[in-house]
């Protein structure tokens, strides 16, 4: 799964060849579901950078609370699952980032050890996403709500010791085909595979566990100076 991510150097997001212009963004080190996130999407030939709520609300949903359960979409079976199949046909997007987190089960400890995962040189990347527009049925004149979710796949060799899932990090060569609504779902599905490039993964403090913490400490490498401090890092 992918439950937290960020961009510590938002200026570098603009170097991604995505065909959109990034505004001045503040660094974010601990983005969580239900929060507003940047999303690149394409409708017809027009490509845009929009702000979306993380947690997909399908257009047909009666209760927007379903979005709390749909921050992630598993790549396997995505074309057939009711919550995702309509969006997967033509509403595919990108969530730009330069880091994401995963929590590792540690034998003998109640809590889990958080890890930060980045590309070499902390380079920016894009995660495959889906998006949808939800219109409140009780208020037909209200503005539609743009929501999104991250697509996950099996872990690659770097991620396997940490967690069995990871977000789909799309190679830049696949971006155009992924975003193009004319790309057939079967062809889009073939792009959803574990990342084949190098990744840098390192342990971080449980500071990142609390969504109220959104600062560089979240992504600072863990240093255990003594046994007492080491135990604290595994607190819930």
C-alpha cells in the first residue's frame, strides 16, 4: 500500500517532463489520505495540474466517506472492480512526489518501523493514479469534488523486505500512454508493474506516524545512539 508520501524539494517537480507548469509549492513531508494533493490529469488533448483530495470517491457513490477506504487501488483486478473500473478506462492520472513511506513489521516489537523510500539523488518521480469527479446528490449545483487514489503493485527487490506492496512508479517513457484517455485499458494495465530502477530505502523515526507532523524530521534517516533511544523508535 501507500499511505503517506511527500515532496521535500517541490521545485524539482517542475523538472519532470509532464507538459504542465507547477506553481510555487511548499515542501510536504507527510501527505496523508483525505488531504489535498497535486494531480496531473488529461481530458482529451488537454493536460492539467489540479488539486485533488486523496481518497477516491466514485462518481456513483452516495456517501463521500467511501473515499477514506479508497486511498489505494491494487493494480491486479483494477479494470473489473466497481470502485475503479470506470476511472481506469479514461481517468488516469499522476501524483508527483520525491519520497514515500512504508511501515515494516518488526518481530518482537508492537509498533512498526517506518521507512522512507526515494530515488537516487532524491530525484522526483510520478506515481500512477486514478481520478474521479463526485457530485453531491443532495446539492446538484455544488461544485464537483475532484478525488484521486494511488495505484499499488507487488514489491520490487528493494521493497520486499519492508512491505509486500509499493506504489506504481511510472517510468517517464510511459507517462504519455498512461495519461492518454485513448489508451485501451488492457494496454494501460501492462504499465502497472513493480519499479525496475534503483531505489534508496532507509529507516526514519516514528515522528512520521502522526499526520500533524509535516517537516523534514519525517524523512530524516534514523540514527540509534543507544539502546533506550532505539526502543523509542518503535513506539506506536
